[in-house]
C-alpha cells in the first residue's frame, strides 16, 4: 500500500469514526458496521494514526489492520 493511499484510508477512518461505515477489505470482503478509529496525541505533541481500526457488526467487534483495507465508505 502506498503511503498516499494509506494516509487516505486513515483520514477517511477519522472522518467516519463513530458512524456506520462499509470497510472493504483487500480480499473482497466487506464489513459494515460502526467504525471506531481515532488519532492519538503523541508524547512529542504530534498526531499519531493507529495501524488498526475496529468495526462493530451486530455487537461483534472486528479488529482490522489498515494494510488489509482497500477502501472505506459510508454504510
């Protein structure tokens, strides 16, 4: 995954945090549910982006590595 594509995925995840989202995985699967992803303030004062996100589908939380995500859209 290119750095630009990876950052686009992270930015989209931040924008949709707490909302219903469709997370499309590299293998063709799609998880649709409530997205949980938030940036963290680093000890040096900058912003860090986690390398995983969580999608809750029917009360089951799925943790997904960002390099397994091809795109994220509103669900």
